[in-house]
C-alpha cells in the first residue's frame, strides 16, 4: 500500500524568503499526522501546496498517489480541506449548506440530499439540520464545516488549525469527529497551534521550522528527546532549593520564582520514594512532588530553540 502523502525536497520561495527549504514528509494511510511549527515555519505553505492551491518551485509532492503539479485534478477529487475559517453560510440551515456543497461537487440533487443526511447523522447534527447555522454553537459550526469537507468522501483530509477559537467543549467535539473519521479509514493531516491537540489525536508528529522538518515521530518518541521522566518538587521555602537540588539524581534545574526543583529520573517509583525519604531526612518541606513525562510543549520549545540558536 502506498503512503497517502509523500513530500520530497519541496522548496518554495517568495522573492528572497524561503517558505519551504527542502521539506520531506511521509504520511501513512489511515493515520493522523500532526504538523507543528512556530508562526512562519511553513505549515500553511505546505498545506496549500499539498492541496493544489499553490505550486512549489522544486521537489516532488504526491497526495493519494498523484502528483500535485501534473495531476492536480486527480488530487482534488481525492482530498478534503477544512481551513481556519468557516466556509458555511450562516443564513442557511445545516442541511441546506451540505446540499449546496454537494451540488457544487456535481453530486445531483438526490445524492446531495442523501449525503447531507448521512453527514448530519454522523456528526450528531441531525436534530439541528434545519436550524440556521448562525444559531449553532462554535463546536457545532466546526463539525458542520468538517461534514462539508467530507461531501465527496475524500481519501485524505487536511485540517488546518481546525479548533482555533473553540472552547474546550467545542474542541472535544471536533476531536471526537476526527477520531471517527480515521476509524473509517480516512487519512488526516492536521496542523494545529494546540500541542495538546496533536498529543491527543496524532499517530505521528512532524515539527517544522524554517521550512523543513526538524523532528518526526510519535509523541512519546519526541518526548524521549528530553530524556524521559522527570521529578518535580515544589518547596515551601525557596531558600532550600539548592540543598534539595543536591539530593536529586542527575542534573537538577531550579526555578526560584516557582520554588521548583526538577531532575531527570530513570525508575519512576524508586526516584519518588528516595526523594521523599531524602527530603524528610534533610528537614526540607515539599508542598508538592510528582514524577511526570516531558510535555509536548517542552519538546516543541526545545526543538525550535535549537534551530534558532
């Protein structure tokens, strides 16, 4: 089985600015592949190229088995795109919007209506299909947007920051819908500002900076780049931070503002037990103590700071 997306050495310039600088990316079929990066890293340019909205200068880009430059029409038949901004008409009802999209894709009146009903049911909007979209909540609107991007049953779906501006409930609703899609075999490429979103949804994550991929792997693999588990201890007295740091294994770091001392550990339970014992013996009082894995936020900051250094 071929991969859903293959990008090899893609480059794109705007005058002297390099938006993409040798981007390499492979997305397996039936997975969610997250794409993270700071503003200006090249995420949106990459999505526009993969969805045939922009031509790249160099390299090879294939989506759903077809070259985006020489077989653009074939690519467009096989993809869906949900951008950052709503594409639906707020004056129309949900069903009317989906029927309209179906007619624009030449499905015919009967097929467009049937497909609209299927998607409203699938995304939990059947009871609101005749209500004007302006009366929908933010999460409902994005679910309707997502439904509209699936009118043609695409093999590959591009989600460009799909939950920007949504409250936690709305984001959870969209996450649930995305999981359902992938369970049905759809491939999803997801760009997002929310690292928690990538952690929750993505099977693999590519971190992009300066127009190229600087890291790619599962969330756990990326977190391991920071050395695995860490023990965090918040002290009652900031004056004891240095003493507490000397009791911990490995290279401890100290944050005086948060009264926090942190250090990498290998054996989670043994480290926790030893730290509690050693602190008590030294007369150091801890307000909080925990062993945790690095967050994706920490990995992201570490990787992008390395590139800019």
